[in-house]
C-alpha cells in the first residue's frame, strides 16, 4: 500500500492530555546531561542545578517536544507508510510561553504537509502539534518532519502533493563565535527512553545491528535536548525563559558516550548552530537556528513555588 495524500492530510489524531510532575522534568534534564553540569566546578553549577533540583525548578524548553506526542501513528496500515524506512529529518519548536516545571498540557496534532521528493528520494511528512495549558493558553508549537525513504513517487499518478518547504539556512562559512562541548554518558539512551521513546533501537544491541548500527544509538530528540542545553548554557545564562525557538536538521546518528560540540554563530537575538561528534568529527545536527528573547511574561512563572 502506498501513501494516499488525502488520507494523510485528513488524518484524525486524538486530542491528548499529558500530565507531568517535577520528577518527570528532572528525569528529562538528567537524561540530556544536566546532572553533570549541575555537579561541575566550572562556575555554572548553580544555573544547571535549577533543572535537576526541585527548589526553584525550571523545565528545559526542549522538553515540550516529548509532551502529548502522537506516537508511532504512521505504523497504522491505512497510512501507507513503510515505517521501517522512516527517519526523523527535522525538528522545530516555538515557545509562546515558558514551559511550566509541572502541570498538564493538551496536545492537538495535524498533518501540515505531505511532500513528494520523487520515487528514488522518498517523501516528507510534516506534523504540527499545538500544546496548550489547562486554561487553553498556547504554550508551544512543535513541528516534526519525518523522512519516509520508501514512499516517494506517490504523486506520479497525478495525485496531489504539497509544495516543498523552504530549506533551513546553512551556517556561516566563518569560524563560529563560540562553542560548547558537552559529554554524553554511555547510558544516555537508556536514561532518555524513560522520558520518551522506548524504541529498542536505542537499547538492544541486536536491534541496532539489524538496523545497520554497530551498537544502540542515541535518540535524535535527546541530541536535540543536548543542543538546547548548550544554547542555554552558552547564550542564555541557563534562563529557560530566554530561549523561545529552536530548529535543526538531523544529519547523523550519535553514539552514547561521545562528546558533542555545539558551534554557535550569534546575530543579536538570533543564533545559528551545528553540532559535531568530536570523536568521529561528524556533524550530527546541521542548519540549526534559535531565537532568544529578553522578555519574560509578567503573568507567568517558570518556577515552582
């Protein structure tokens, strides 16, 4: 069965309510490496501590991408997608208000675009998700692009397809203005899967081998969270309310235990970045952009009482 454009564009996602508490927030932060930063002696210990200690706790902005996630919906037969050939292509996040350290959110998802790149190149599915708090206030807009490698060419039979999205901007050719090196733990994927994706690819060596990897790889969204950490550390003084947008393209897998260098270019409130696995000298996140704000909404607190 191949992709049917109308079926996907009209896909009915359930409205999901996701309650989380301080333990969930701290567990997520520990999984993306905040524990090491919170116990270091490099002068930024107190900033990192606010994400892994319940006193004055803040939520990492990137945690929004795992809340009220619709799951592996593309595995349904009527979707017509070859799930085994689907990879995470890009991830975008815009925070409209800082994410509370605990609470309940309602997630509403929709398929925003179905793009045919050609029979030999695959297809792109873009799913947008809005997260609102219990009062209906918009907290975040999350956009995930999935690359369906085995599903291109569906528009050859004169069926509709959406126009390609504008590509993410490439980083400048000059040297980065600053960089941030963050180690990952060898058990990072095992920790991260307690917060989100339980795919055995990230835990079971035999599954990883069947997928073409020498050992389990780190979740792409865990790498995304590490990039968020690097930007908060390097550009925002560890203040979650200052980071309001984060987008990137996944360009290579990360193996737990590697050191990840986030290379950053600054232009006022706008940032561009890429991430490099130092041990292999491989770019694992490319075409990254982020946006900072100095304003914190006066009617909203990012901290628990």
